[in-house]
C-alpha cells in the first residue's frame, strides 16, 4: 500500500499507457466511474485520456494526493489491482 507521493508516482509510471477506470467521489454517497488510458505523469499530477464515447472531454488530471487521501481509486484493466493509498 503506497504511503508517499513518490511511491504512488513510481507505481503509476510503471502503468503508463495502460487502460484503467477512475473511481472518484463526486459528493455525498455519489461516485463517478470514468474509463480511459493513463497517458502522462508529472511531478504533482497525472493525466488520463478518457474514452470519448462515454465522456464529454478528452483529458482529466488528478493529483497524487487524491490517491493518497482516497478521494479517487484506480482500477487497472490488466490486473485486479487497485492503486490507492
């Protein structure tokens, strides 16, 4: 279980280009699921290219602290693994 931003970034770097589902808290008792591909990682954020058939916009970015604080969870398609803090 990653406990630092550097650990989370390193783990995501190994999944660049992999399809995933982003599960995000959208409010009280409401979650959103977005499918896409992990495109890039930067020092403070990472970018997901979204599936255009399901979403109105092309890209979305999240900070590593979103994973660390469990505001979002990532479910990679190639494994039943979740990248969360």
